[in-house]
């Protein structure tokens, strides 16, 4: 079992034990986090919904991200991923949610947000955490590392730990 499948299986066991569900709000991973979770047999017991909101318009339409944020802080920002988490929780009813937005490459980077820059956020209905990461490698490697970090952060959140500290 690869590391992502292992994390997803562990997440499923913890969510099932807690009687809780999770939802995902994804941009740069294009549904990769939801795919990892749902590859685990029985995931319908703990996976509520996945939102793939690649465009800014869909981040606003599907998740309620305030449109003005894109002009002020950009899609790859703390404010946007935190709004994505809140939107995923509100719309799905899941207690737990994770959101990601980043520059997977090979294009689209800037001096301020180079390729590999990813913002992640996790929420459990009460607490909200977010962090900026820079993942090395090509597009596939950035996306894989983002999925891994998202799942690992959810595991820490379920363990009542700060997902940012891992």
C-alpha cells in the first residue's frame, strides 16, 4: 500500500471511530484528495462530499468564497483556503474539511508565489488551521505532496493536534 492509501485508510478508521464525516475543497489537486479517500473500501461511511473548484468563479459559486478576495490576496492564499474550508463544511454538513489551493506548475508561478506554493487549510467546525507550503518537484510531485499533506493534517486534526505542526 502506498503512503497516500495508507494515510487515507488510517483517516477512514479514525473518522469511523469518531462517527464523523469529511469533505474536501480542492483546486490544484483536482480531486486527488477525494480520490485517495474514496479508494478505501467503506469510504461512504465517512466521506461526505468533494468540491473541485479550479476556477475562482467556482470557488465563489460552490463554496461561497468572497469574490473580492481574488483581487486582493489571490486564489493561492490563507484567506481563500480558509473560506473554502468553511464553505465545504457549511454546504456538506461534514464536521471535518480540508481545502487546498496552489501553483502546481509548470506555469503560473510568480516571484511572490513560485511554482510549488500551496496553501492548505483544515477545519473541524470549531477550529480552523492553515499553512503555506512550498513543495519541490514537477506538477505531479507537487500534487502528490499536497494530497499527502492534506491527509496527514486531517489525521492530526482528528487526534486533536494542530495540523500545521506536523
